[in-house]
């Protein structure tokens, strides 16, 4: 069933669309809040240690730094374990 529609002559006025920026001409950008973070001396030292290169760690270990000696020992142990796993022919994949 179809219904025939004649011409439509009635129209409605649309409200004027305004840009939000036009509504408040005196709006100024708000300053961005800034958070201030202070690290303890222990946290700063840990951050410096984490950013060291293996060469720096080895140098510190040779100068008697106990923390560096422990890290070098762990790195050497990890290398040995990796070499043993590679020599067994098994591949260990970490995803």
C-alpha cells in the first residue's frame, strides 16, 4: 500500500547554532595545574643505579662497591644459565 504525499509548505525556523567560543568572549585559557614531586635521597640513588650502564656497574664493582658486585654476580649467573640452556638445544621463548 502506498500513500501519496502532496507538497509541504509548512516550515519551522531552526534555532541559531552558535559556537561555544562565541558565547563567552572573555573566556581565558586556564593555567595547567602543575604537580611537584620530590624524591627521597634513597629513591634518587635507586634511580641513578637503574640507569647505569653495565660498564659503569663493572667499574664500581672493581672499586669495591658491594651492591655493584652483587649485580655483576647476578648478571654473570644469568649469562651462564642462558648459555647452558642454549647448549641443550632447547629454545626458551618468553612472550
